[in-house]
């Protein structure tokens, strides 16, 4: 029977295509780590894999999912190939350090580093761990720096270092990855820009047309309206590469003319006049529900206002609608039944109100002088 302290989670990761080509594939890592668990009598509860093709956010999510699974299931052992397979930044290092210090039974096994870290590890082992963490961070920082240099060089040569917008696809030419018009969607995107100028078309209708033309996301789903808006504003279609908020001259083939592009910009950026439809029921905000004491909502139906409580309480839902004109008739009848007081009472009330008003004026003037 497996002991709780022997449960383990395996985390396998590769950083680049080059590492995978050199034999650092996920499958080979998992095989090595599973063999290590068997030899050390560890029960593998779950295996997490981070591929080199995953985005930064996807990698981060997988790492957090692994740590969350470990916490929720009280796993005591985390098994990885090397320190740099597990820790990619100081935040990960601190999180792992805190996790180890919280329980003396927790361990992180770095198989190829021949290092097992736990709360009571010797100072020399913590030093070894710290050096490897710094080296791992330096490796990632260097990768980022080299990537940024590559992006800058590619932009200088007139090519976008990121995926192209709809209507284009990426090919390899003379050893370089460049963006060229996609024979299957280029003409459709040209048509979308022309249709965008027609008054009858909105972002929603253009999105539907793009879907019917087969222009969808990489996951096969229709674009959102905001995505369609970004696509129509992308200057890539007129030979301008926009990267991190800056524009660079591009060498890609244009799909549309400058005039068409800027005409579309004027239309989608123009502010449409607001249309206000304001209803003013006579008793708006004045009538409340007899059950929940919330304000009645009025709706215009066939020229008449009807009031009802919109709460989902059974007692409220069972109430019938009330008509505004009927309430008005009842209130008018009640007002007609009121008996006007004598003239002396009216004069007394007027004098009382006048005195109260005069006192208020005097107090206000004194406050201003003070």
C-alpha cells in the first residue's frame, strides 16, 4: 500500500526546438522521471508536460496547475529533470522555497542534478540550489534578449516577427519565414474591407461574413467583434508592420490600397449619434412591491404602461401586472374625497411656512458672515 509521503508529481519541460532535437523530448524526460520514481519507491500521482511550442501564459498556467494539484492533494514529492526545468524566474524559486519550508516532509527531486531539496537540507545544498536558480534565470533572460534581437533584425528587414492577420499565411523562403497572401482567404479579406464601407454592414455582420468565408481563429471559432475591429485597423494590409505599438515599413505584398484602408478607418472610428429612448411613466420610482418592498418596474405595452416586480421570489412572480391609468384614476378619486380645511387653518399654515422660511434665510446669512 502506498504511503501518503511517497506520492509524487512529475513535471517535464523543454525550452526550445533545439533541445527537443538534441534528445530532450518530453517523452524521454517522462520516461527518465518515471524510472526514478520507481527506483525510489515514489507513487506517481500525475504528470504535467510543458511543450516548447506552448505560449508563455500556457506554460505559466501549467506550472500553477501543478503546484495547485500538489497543494490540494497534499503531495509531498515533486520530481523534475533539472533545476532549470522547474524554476524559470525568481518568483518560481520563492514559491518553491516557501513550499519546502512549510513542511519538512516535502521534497523536490532534481534527477540529473543529483539534488533533493527539503526543509532540512544542508547549507551547501541550499547554496547549490541558489546558484542553479540564478543560472536558470540568466539562461531565460539571455533567451529573451536574443529573441528581441532577432525580432528587431527581422523588423529591420521588413518582416513581422509574429503571426500575420487573416488573409496571409507564413511560408519558408530561402531559409526565412515570411508572410505572403493566402490564396484561400486573401480575396475574401479584400472583399471584407470593401464591404466595411457599406452603411448596412456592422462589425457583427462583417464577422458573420468572415465566418462564412472560412476566416476564423486558429481554433476554428468565429472572431469576436473586437477582434474584427482590430483586424480592420491593422496597417499590415497596406505594407506596415505594427509591433509593440510602433510601425515599421514592411516588405509583404499589400492586399488593399491606402485609400481603401483609411476610408475604412474613418468609418469605424466615426462616432455615431446616440439615440435616446427614454420612457417616463407617471409613477416611476414611486410604487413598491407589497411583498419585497422593492420598486416596481414599468414597461410600455400597446401604448399603456404596466408595472410589475422583477424579482424572482415566488410571491412576487405570482402578482398580476398593474396598469398605470387605473392607478391614476384611483389616486384622483382619493384626492377628490379630501375635504379642504377652513380658511383660518390655511392662513395659519401659510404664516407658519413663511416664518420657517424667514428663519432659514437669517441663519444662512449669519453663516455666510461668519
